[in-house]
C-alpha cells in the first residue's frame, strides 16, 4: 500500500521560510507583498483554488486582491485589466486563473503580464530561464509536483519519468525540472492515447505525473509496482473531486501517491506565495 504524499505535510517548513521573508520585506519596505488574482467566469475548480490562495495569503500576512469578471468579458477588456495591474506599483504579483473561457486566448493574456510580476512563471522570458536552468520563478503546479517527488527521497537518476499532459503550466515545465535530476523523461498526450500507447508508457514509469484533466483516465492496473504517482488532476464528478488516476487500485501498486484533493493542490498555493515574495524582493532590489 502506497505512502500518501500530502501537500499539507510539506507546507509547514515552507511556510516558516516565507513568514521570515515577509517579515524582512515589511521591515525593509514598510508594506506587505500584494498579489492580484484575476478570475473569469464561475468554474468551481477555479473557485476552490482562489479560496485556497486567499486563505494562504491571509495566513502569511500577504494582501490578496481578487478581481472577478463575468464569463462574457471580452479578450481586450481582460487585457486592459492586466495592463492596469501592470502599472499599479502597489501590486507585486499578478495571476490569471486558467483556463479562461473559450473565447479568450490564455496564452495571449499570460504574455501581457509584466515579466517581473508573473508569479505563475509562464511569461515567455520566465519559461526561457527555466529551460536554461536560470529560473527566477517556476510554474507553481510544476514546482509543487517536484517538491512532492523530492520528498520521497528517491534518487531519480536513470529512472523512467512519464508525464501525461503537455500544458505550459505543468507538463512542459516539468520536463526541465525533472531533467535536472537525470531521469529519462517521456511526455504523453492525446496523440499517445489515440495511438493506443498510453498504457504502455504509463506501465514503464518509475515516476508518473498525471496532468491531463480527465477523471480516472489512467487506470490503477497500469501503474508499475513501486512507482511514484503524482496526480495533478482535479476533476468534478458529481459532488466529488477526483484525480486523473484511478486511485484505489493505484494506491495498492505504487510506493508513493498523492491524494485528490489534498496532494498537489495545497502545496501549489505555497509555491505561488513563494514566487510572489521572490518577485516582490526582486522589484525592490534585494532579491537573490
């Protein structure tokens, strides 16, 4: 039976470091860091995440400003809101909750965020720094997944790491984060599934990260014995939240596994707060 990798168990140490950083920031600047969050529409999954963000921010003494817009806001109106926050020097970080409604190009919106306020780490310049191993901010969910993998204490060198999902906030950044630990990295996606090869690749994974956004797409019986399973998926099924992995059977086969909810999610929020504090310090000229 797999050991549960619960995000909350890792947050206490991270929180202590962040609290010290915020205290230093307040002493040197006279204010606290400010995070502006843009939410469009009424996606329940996003609502859960913004609630977690607010609780974490307020618990750390960070000012959290949530700007909610109706789902019919135009793309240009949303870009104008981002530009307004870019020019507000009281705001240290901006995050647009993704995905936006279908009529809005997520990438176009993300690229409008000022690079030094991009606390999600998905501006092209920040992603380029990640590729070069010079990241100042790391996409929050990908960073949380790596924290959980590292918490197992297992040497990843030479292992097979399989990522299911190629999003710009999880799958693609994880390629470069994992490569720093020297496993062999494979990324699977819709083409893999259509070719009927997803089970084969999942079954070879010593480390599996599922981030595809489809409930129980990955069957527990596919999981390699002793694998590390990081389930990033958050899917609403009736009144229940479930991951991308069929949890019950997977838990019996894996050595470590994240629950949904309670695994990646809580830690992702603290990665966001860490990015915010780093951004705020850099803006004030005393970041590392």
